[in-house]
């Protein structure tokens, strides 16, 4: 860009450069409009959640803890169950109850157990209609 004139005449030379400022402004406005009009991609999973309630429960829920030891031994409230058939029988008892009377089932696997044993217990609960089930003891997996 020439600030002064290099020729000997007293008249300044005409600048032949294109003014790009309006072009950049228009491009930025178009970019902002494009970003605003693109729909937001939501990766959600629909969950069937119970309706919210402000009423406290009448009584504390009954909780059964199902512990799965490192060798695959399954304990129901600290009593060892001999086989997966015994687990199925317990889950059938719980699943036969009404939803309001159903106790909570807390599954607590050892961190060294094979996933197949945990999956068998969870599948048994699902097959038999157990609705109040949760995994506990996940803090043991944090390093």
C-alpha cells in the first residue's frame, strides 16, 4: 500500500485495491444465520420414568441385596443361593407382587466377577417382572 506518491506529480495516485470489509461482514452474517438455522442434534433415549410426587413415602422400602462374588456365587441378603434356579425363584416371588409392594433389588457385583453371572441375574429380574432394580457398589471401579 502506497501512502505517499512515488511519481513526480503533485496528484496522489488512485488505489486499485478492492475493499474486502463489506465482503467479510456479509460472510459473517451468513455464517451466523447458518449456525442458528441448523437443527440441534439430540442423542436422547426415552425412559419411562415415574411421575414426580411431592408426597413422602409412607414407609421405607424393603431392600434385598443380591451380591455376586468373584467366583460367580450369588448371595441373596448374605445367604448363598445354590444355583441360578434359586435366583429365578426369588425373582419370581418379587415379580409376582404389585408394583407398590415390590421390594427394591440392589445388585452388587464384585469387580472381578465375570459379566455373564451379572447378566444372568439381571435377565432373571427382567424376565420375572422386577421393576425396582439398581446396581450398587460402582465406586469400586473408579481407579
